[in-house]
C-alpha cells in the first residue's frame, strides 16, 4: 500500500463559527431556543434565525426547505443548502451551572434523555428540541481541547 502524497499543511483554522439546524416550524423553534435556552437573535427573518452563543459562535436555525435556492446578497451569493433528520449539537457550560441547567430544563418540561460522566472529568446532559435535534450541555473535560 502506498502512502498518500504529502501536501503542504493547510493554513490554520480558528474554530467552528456556525452550526446549522433545520426546523419545520420557526415560531416553535424560536420559542424553544429563546424561551428555554435563553438565546437572543442576532438576526431573524422567515428563513433564518441566527443566535450568538458564548460571544464567539453562531447557532443558525433555518426553516427547513427555505434555503434550497441560492441567496443573493449585495456582497455575494450563499449557495443552497438544507438538512433533514435529527442532528446533534453541544453547548459549552460551566460545571457549576450544570445543576441549574438541569433544573431549568425540568421546569420547562424538557426531558433529560441521557447523562454522561466523561473520563476526562466532563459531564453532559442530553435533551431534544421540538424538531427532535439532540442538544447537549457539556462541561469542560469532554475533549482534550475542552
């Protein structure tokens, strides 16, 4: 077996900037992400609600099927995209805040589907949004980088 050719290393990546979810009912999704998770929109229209998370990342919530055509903006074009089925996302939280998050989810009627204690010392709680996406609240100690 021949090893693949070695390319020059790529320029560095600075992080994951956006994560996208696709939902069937934008009003219902907004009620969940704003009312349960306390996120505040940076931008919203019928196609997209963009939430800032942690001052560095964006959670993009798209109306399913609404981005199937290219979006033309004054500065350029965003190619079409969409998704189906339940996906997973994780939100970083402080370990000291995890019990308060668990209590908040319970008070809002959101079932905890799973809990994990990770070998590096992190803890995770898992729950679903109204479209079936699996959300995770994760404390430091999940990955070598977090």
